[in-house]
């Protein structure tokens, strides 16, 4: 099955993420801490922690930082008690947005999110207003030219839900969220390294933005992503350059 061309958009998004490296360590440490607090400090028994630690290692985070974050989560070391909060809202032309936060100040978080949205032409929605438009899943994306048959064979054998080939040749493997790391490791063991790998909220339908609307929508997404309390931003909007 094929949709609109995604590869340029994926590269664009990855480039924007790479440009914000300073915030990545902070985000990962918060995620490790919360994952350990919720389900324990054993990476083999805690899929969310396992994924966070794997991301930390890919970003070359020192092992001491990882261990310290886990111990703060399990209570072995004193640390900040972060609360998970999800906000839902709308961007340009009603594009759906999900904003996941980890914060020690809920009032500050909602004020900042509301301000970032309203300042750039969006607005905050109510709980449940857009989340039904998304699927919680793992996503592994492979660049054009990757052996499609091999990706499909390894992915489906490892327990993937679907393999989608786009018209530009990029391939996406969709996984159950809790099986994401197992499938990712199986793919890597077969020599298949994803250019982007994450547990995400995948929109059921996407809206492509171009021109001025694309610029306006990107400003909303950037403003949200720049907030200290925001961990992840998901949207139905696809920004085309």
C-alpha cells in the first residue's frame, strides 16, 4: 500500500530533531525516571524503560546518567516526581495535535501549552477530542532502496502488525507498542537498521500542508516542542517544504 511521498518529510523531521540535541538528554532522563517509577528498574521486565535506555545509548548518554535516572525512578536516589499529562488540541485548519508532557507543575504545563497553541493560531481541545484519530504503535522506518522482501519477512516473523511501502520506496514497519524493542532488535540482528524508530501516536489520516499554512503549522509544532515540560508532540499534519 502506498500513500503520499514521505521520505523528504521524514528527513526534514529528523533534521529538526538533530538540531535540538541539547534538549534530548533532558527528555530521555525524564522518560527513564518515569518508566522506572511506573514499572520497576529491570529493563528486561519493563518494555518502556528498555526503549528509553536503548534511545539513551543511541544518543551516547553516559552509563552513569542512565543508572542515576533509573535509581531516581525506583526511589533509590532522591529526584523530582514528574507527572504524565496528555493535552489535545488543534493547529492550522483544524489539524489534530497530541501533546505529551512530563512535568512537576501541572498548572505551568497547561498554561504554557495553551499559550503556545493560541499564539500561533491553534487552540487547546478537551480530553478525547483528537486522540481517537491516532493509533498507539511502534514505528520503524527504512530508507528507499532497503530490501523490501527481507524487511517484510523479518518483521512479520518477529511479530510486526504491518509493513507499508510508500511510493518513494521508504518502508515502515508498524508494531504493537509493547513489542517495539523486541521487533527492533530482531530487525537489527538481521542487518536492518531503521533511520527512525519510535513508539508513537500515528495519525489514522494525514493532512499535507504547503506554503504559508505549512509555515504557520510548523511554528505551532516548534513552539510546543520547545517547552520544557513537553516530551512528545504528535500531529495529523504533514509539513511539505
